[in-house]
C-alpha cells in the first residue's frame, strides 16, 4: 500500500532542496524544477536519481562530489551555476538535433 503523503511532508522536502541549494550556492535546474523530483522521491521512497543505489535521502550525500566532478549532481537537479547549466543544456540540445538530422526521425507522427 502506498503511503499518503501530506502537504506538510511535500513542503518540507521542497524546503530541504532549496536550503541545500542556498547553503552550497547551487542552482536548482530551471528546466526540470524540483516538483518532479519531490514527487518521485515520495513515490519511490528514495532519491530517484540512481534507483540501483536507493539513496535514502534527497539531496543525497554524493550530490556535492558529483557537482565538483561534472558541474551537476547525478539527477541534474542541482547545478554548480547557471552558466554550467546553460552550456550543458545547449550541448544536449545540439546532440538531440544532430541525432534527429542523422536519422531523419523527428519524433513526430508522419513524415
């Protein structure tokens, strides 16, 4: 049976995320936001960024180390700064566009 999550619990998790970002001067992913992350955390019962490890909390203990290495945590909720986010976000957009152009597939229905 799925546990009913209260508004207070959801708000507490949102506050945890914002406090973590503020404390370490991080940016919360402006494209993804935190709502999906909060929803998944409560749905699955652990940080959803790495289901194989089932990290019991979000933000997880590994987040800061991930950010030092790559500029973002594994789930890409937290970013070192907005410039890093924009650079990687634009690179991902370019890769997606290149893949569509090389395959002729645009994800749409008919050609």
